[in-house]
């Protein structure tokens, strides 16, 4: 997950999708538990979000090196929406 966070921070959506795919593969089993199924579902949804928004995911590392301002308002809003979403025991 730390690798995924780093890749997204640096705008590398292609490799982030690959990491998510590997995580999904790791969770794939014959008899997954409830928590494993929920996590797999969220990973699939997150991968879809990244694919749909790849064009608008900035490279914050490059922006920081160039001295540009970095706003986290959009990210904070998204995180607040995800956190407030009922996860049913996950």
C-alpha cells in the first residue's frame, strides 16, 4: 500500500493500476473470508477510480520540485467521503 501511495503521489497511474492488480491477485482465493472479499471489492473500485481519473491525477512530486503550490482540498474531500461510507465491519 505504501508503494501504491508513492506511485499516485508521483502521478504514475499506470504502475499504480499494476500494483492494485497484484494486490487483487494476492487476495484471490477459493474460499475468501468476509473481510478479504470486502477488501478485494474496494481495490477493484479504487482501480476503476484511478482509470477513470488518470488524466487528472497530478504529479505532486514534480510540482513540489518546481516550487508549485500543492492543494489537498480535493483529496481531503474524497477521503472524507470514503471514511464516512459505512463499511459494515471492515
